[in-house]
C-alpha cells in the first residue's frame, strides 16, 4: 500500500509539474507597440485576435501606445539615444524612416519574410524601408496615387471623367467645368506636399538621387510646376482651403461640392467616407492623367514602415507577428476591410474576400480594384535618402506656398529651393 501511495504521490507531482509547464507556456508574451496611427491599432488588434485563436501559436499580449505624430518620433529618438525604453514594435512614417537607417540601425531586418515572396509584392513600396539589401519596415499599403472625381458634378456639367486621359485633357475639362459651374476643377496644397510631389514623381522627377544629388531644380520639376501654375492662373485650380487636404476646413468645403477632383493616394478613400459623407455615391476613382512627354501611371505617397526593434527580448516573435499582419493573404485582406488600404501583396486582388460589400464599395461603387490594378505595374520608387525629410520640409515650408499661393516664377523657386537643400547636404 505504501508503494502505491508513493507511486500516486509521485504521479501527482509529475502531473502538477506538467500542468505548471503548460500553464507557463500558455502565458502570453507581452509586446509593446508605439504608433501614431489609430487605424493601425484596429488592424493589429483584429489580427492579434486571429493569432491568439490559433493554439499552435505562442499567445501574445500587445500594449498599444498611440502618440501624436511628432511626439512619437521624438520619443523614439530619445529612447535610441538613451539605449533603453524602446518598444518592441514601432510605426515610423515614410518621410522619417531614412533617419533610422544611418550608421547605428536599431531595427531588425525582415528579409526572411520578404525575400521568399518578393515576386508577389509591390517591391517599390518595401524599397522605401531598405538599405544595403535589408528590409527594415513593412508597409500596409501601396499608397498608389489616383484621381478622386466628383462624377456627379462633372456629369451635370456635361463632362465624362473616364474620357480624361492626360493632364492636358484634365486642364481642358477644368476650363469647361469652371465656365459652367464657376467652380475650380481641383485644389493644390500650399503647406504640404500631397499635390506637388505625386505630380512631379509621376512625371519622372524626384527631389534626390540615391547618392544625395539634388534633383529639385531639374527641368521635369520646373515643367510640372509651370503646368500647375497655368491652372492656378486661369482659375481651374485654386489653393486648397486650409492649406492642405487633411484639414477640417477642406473636408467641409469639399463635402459641399467645392471642386470636381482631388489627386491623392488610394488610402484617401477613408477620408471621404469618414469626413465627407454627403459625397457618398458621387465619388469615383480613376488613374492619374498621364503626361504627354512621358512618365508613369501613378506615384506612391504616404506610408508607414512598421518595424521591430532588434534589441527586443522577443525580436523573432515580434518579426513573425508583423509579417503575419503585413505579408499574408489574411493580413492583407483584413488590412483592406479594416483600413481601406491598398495592400502590397498583389495576390489578394483577385480573391472573393476583397470584393465583399463594405463601406468603401457602398460609397464608391464596385470598380475600385479594377481601376487600381491598371496602375500597379508602373509605380515609380521614391528616393528616400537621409535627406528626404529635409527636402520634404523645404517643399512644405517654401516651394508649395511660393508656387501656389504667391505664384512666383517656378524656375526661380525650384533653383532657390534646390540650393537650400544642397547647402544642408554639404
């Protein structure tokens, strides 16, 4: 009997020990995620629920910490300098990402997840977050720039937006629209780069080369600026109310039929749905008009590289989760349904799940992806060197305002802004 009791006691101890190990294994791993984008919290929370529903995966608990845009990047810089207090995962805005690819890179490369499926990705997007063949950030959208047309306003003026193929066509349509309605065709931003840069980039221009040679005063840039000013001079374009197209002043003005079009990345779908609801059923998207002298079908604008800190005690698990959200079919479909983004994984665009009715299709119609797919094969890279943030600051603070609000000579503006950028590089 004593032997049996001893055996049962030993078995009980073993089972308790096993239970303790199982319980310990089931404890979620805690990760911290810094972001300035609330939509990303919605996306990552949705994917976290799916991740944790799979018993084969290590359960995760994520502490989402949203901060204002500038504050978050400042905090990240301070934590890097201090060598402590860093999150496990962080969103870094595309215009600032190059600042973190210098001599002391604290981000973990994601090549083991990117390279095997590179042929299935819009790599022009991931190249924004790369250095020396290593990919340090995963973006959740292409940011393909398209035209948003108020098709109803244009139709009432006798204009078929689908017949607009070139920027010259666009300008001519604007003249007809102005004559019949007294309204401008489009607005151009005076305090930001969402109007100027995509038109320059689509035309074949950029602010810099990969080795930091300044391109800001090249002929293609000047010619693009001259075209924009021609529209401003004849009233077919006006300065954007509020200075930029992410302002309440602009949303209210546009919602009341202020103009016929805006050129913005695909992800701007969400802005109309959330901030300009009276335009439901009126808005359509179309490819950017092309330039008569060449260029591309679109341009990429905006973006956020979601990155993993290399010193994270759970770096491999954090990388796996970021790839799970950004590079899988399920993650990219969830990205569309949650955020209204154009995912970087090309395979998802033919899936039935991407065509399921949602608030975006109800607002714009069912042809969103049919339009988007016409430009995916010709989206130029953005040259994101360490001086790209400086170039963007010059565009925001000087170039756009002087061109659009003050209507100064485009060639003079381009040359003076280029010289200022060269001075910062030298």
